[in-house]
C-alpha cells in the first residue's frame, strides 16, 4: 500500500497538516489527531479528483532536505509531527 508523508505543524488555531507530495493538499484540526484525519480525507479527495497517475511519494529524508518546500510552508521540524497517510482506505 502506498503512503504519503504528512507534516503536522502547530498553527494559531490548532494544527496544520501538509502533504508535501500532493500540491496544495493542506488540512487543519484542533489537535494532531484531527489534523491527521482531515489530511487523510483531503488526500483521498485529491487522488480521486486527479484522475491521472498521482505523484510518487518521497521518503522523509527527501522531504526534510527540500528547503524550498520547507521555507514556503514555514515548517520547523523541531515542532513538527510526521505521519504516514495511506493513499487508499
């Protein structure tokens, strides 16, 4: 089963969950668990809407060294939670 990595970071109103390999896939929740659930729902919706071959998921090392993505999304890994989100289910 394919998994995408979600990066959960604290925000002013709870938590943001970002999926770096799915452009513009972001979800919010009041706590990490609700943000992860929202990210899972958002990812499935985007995969269904995409219709084409989805982007290939990167591993955490590749994401963590993508300084452009990290800067653009204001990610500080010292405050982040990493979760694996299944592409289906």
